[in-house]
């Protein structure tokens, strides 16, 4: 079983999604400035401040029933989790095979020499506009280990994700708007090879029309009972 998750799975933990009009993280900021390689080059202080705040927030929340349900499926199936999320809530819920296609907000590295940064980062309970990032010994800036617009996805996580989708008997797509590529192409791979795809999202998405089943439900409500419903949903 392969689960493909997006920001919506963490919404019920209190992590805002990206594109929800009212509460989305980008309701206040321009995504292409704050979450792009160009944005980092022009305003590293603004980008660093935003990620410090999100780092703090993600460390302060807990996995919800949806993350816990996915972890519990390991008692019954070989479960692979492909996540676009940079939080660590799947791992904290107990999932053992998690592939982060957009990186992790709990790792940092130098933007010049690539060295891992093992220092502390400051707590940032409230968002602020600007904080200068630390510098590496080489003079480069320390950045979060996440994938911004215009950057390639990490090779290993991407290959593991493609394998997980190609080899799955069923793919569960939960809490993603399915608009950011190449990640959004993963469920399309499953559809193209005839693998059943179950979408869980309170709102329709571009995947909805091709998914085998699309459940208009929140992740925390749908996932705990999903294994039992599988025979009725996909036969
Ligand atoms: C609930 C719920 C509840 C709410 N229960 N559900 C065509 C092909 C390939 C690429 C492109 C293309 N066209 C354009 C591109 C480029 C670009 C792209 O896709 N742009 C589109 C926006 C048009 N892609 C890239 O730039 C990627 N890189 C790339 O293509 O590289 C090429 C290259 C190759 C070689 C060398 C160099 C370059 C990189 C994409 C990186 C995305 N990064 C971000 C930020 C990560 C760090 C961070 O977290 O800050 O990833 S952007 C943001 O979007 C984040 C997310 O992972 C990603 C997806 O968002 P997600 O998870 O779907 O969240 P939302 O908010 O959109 O949706 C939430 C959903 O949950 C909603 O549907 C709700 O209804 C639902 N929901 N409550 C269940 N309780
Ligand atoms: Zn360096």
C-alpha cells in the first residue's frame, strides 16, 4: 500500500495548508518569493524568518488520527509513505518507510558547499519579517533542507517514491491539491498502470476525475476506517 500525502493530512494537527484561501500559509505571503530558489537568493533573511517560524510550529504540534491510522496499517500491509510534507508527523506517528519528496524542515545545510548544519536554530513562536541566517565556515548561508520552486527533488526519495507507486496494489492520496509537479505526477503513474487510487480530500482536485474513488472527507475521519472499507470501495 502506498500513501501519498500533502499538507491536508497535517491540517487537523494545526499545521496550516498552503493553498486554503482563508487559513493557507500563502494567504499572507507570495509563494514564489518565500518558497523559491529565486526568493532565497534575493531575500534570504525573509525566507529564513518564515522557515524558523514554521520549524517552531511543526515541532510544537502532534500527529493526528490520520497519521496514526497510516502507521497502524503496517500491522496488515507493507506500507510506503510518500509525503510532500516537510514536517515529521508521519515518523512521529510510527510510520517506518517515509519518503520526503520535498525535503525536511528538521535538517539544514549550507547553500554553497552543501555541508550539513548541526547547530541549533532559534525558537520562533511568532512570525517575524526578517532574521539573518547563520553562516557556514565557507561563508555560505545555512538554509532548510526543503525543495523550493525551481529546484530538483532529491534523487533517492524520488526513486523510492516512484518504486513505491509502481509496486503498490493500492495508492491512497490524502490532503493534497495535486497541483505541484513533478510530485502530482505520482498518482497519475498509478492511474496509468491501472492501480486503484483512492483520494481523500474535502475538496475536489485535478486528480478527482481520474481517481478510482474520491472521498469528500477529512483525513482524520476517513483514514482510521479506510482499511475496513477497502473491499467496498475498490472490490
Ligand atoms: C484536507 C484537509 C483535511 C485540507 N483532510 N485534506 C509541470 C511539470 C513539472 C514541473 C512543473 C510543471 N509546471 C510547473 C512546474 C514547476 C513547479 C510547479 O509544480 N509549479 C506549479 C505550482 C504550477 N515545480 C517545481 O518547481 C518543482 N521542481 C521542479 O520542477 O524542478 C525541475 C528541475 C529539474 C532539474 C533541476 C532543476 C529543476 C519543485 C516543487 C517544490 C514545491 N515546494 C513546496 C515547498 C516545500 C517547502 C515548504 O514546505 O515550505 O512544497 S511548495 C508547496 O506545495 C509544498 C507542498 O509540498 C506542495 C504541495 O502542496 P499540498 O501539500 O498539495 O498543499 P495544498 O495547500 O496545496 O493543498 C492542501 C489540500 O489539503 C487541499 O486540497 C485541501 O482541500 C486539503 N485539505 N484540510 C484532508 N483535514
Ligand atoms: Zn559551506
